[in-house]
C-alpha cells in the first residue's frame, strides 16, 4: 500500500518537473524576452535542474541543449517509475 503511494507521488513529482521544463522550452521559443511573470516563475523553478546539466554539456553555439537532456532523463525516469 505505502509503496503504491510513494510510486504515485514520485510519478506526479517527476511529471510536474517535466512539464515545468517543457513549459520553459516552449515559452523561450515564443517569448525570448523573459520579462513576464510566467517566464520568471519557470526560470526560477527549472534553473536549479538545468544549470548543472548545462555545465556538463559541451558548448554548442547559440543552442542550449540542457533542457532537452533533462526532458529525456525525466521521461526515462517516469517510465522506470511506472514499471516499478
């Protein structure tokens, strides 16, 4: 019983983080100025996750691939939790 609750909680938590990162990616395509409240909220919520990944990745010009790496890792984690 408790293991199901923990698994469901982890699944919801990882999904919420995945949605925040995806929201940041999409918003950066449509509003690169980052001057509105939603952009600021998404940046504050996701930067602690993205910045360590950004430091590990090699520089790729003007593209920041850290969000895509995080989305792939979180997606893999969601599938692993669902199978557990």
